[in-house]
C-alpha cells in the first residue's frame, strides 16, 4: 500500500489550496479515505472522510463549509479542496486509508501573511 500526498504550500489567510492523495496497492474504490492534520505540538486530528459512495462525506466542525473532500476512483486519488484558509489550519496534512494504519508521508500547509 502506498499513499502519496501533494499540493501543500504557503498561502495567505483567506486563500485556497487543493491537496491530492494518490493511492496504490489496494482496490481504492472499496475503501473510505480520510484526511487528517497535525499542528505543531498538537495531536493528529481527523479533518474529513469520504466513503466508497462518494456522496457520503463528513467533516470536522472546524472545517465545515470551507473544505471539500472528493475522490476519483478511476485515478485512485482523493482530494481535499481547502478554501477560506485560516492560520489555525496550519499543519501537516496526511492521507489515510480509513480503518487501517496506512498513512502517507504528509504534506505541509502553512497559512500565514
């Protein structure tokens, strides 16, 4: 199993980023996928989950209305569209095959002016 995140970077408050998670080594369409993040000095927290049925999603309260998770099963890729970013969204963002200990290496998101 391999999960590779990309798309992180430095963005000003109010800006947007789109993260990608390219998956391989398992039947992607059979699994829910989640995005987590970890800020410096804090525990890792779940941000969003998308289930096999792509319309079935849920979000942490802190990102509802600003972030959108999606998936393209033909490309074995999950996405996290992040809008109206805030400094408190800063952290390393990880992709996870839900219900497993399969994690990507993470991608850094920094929201700062």
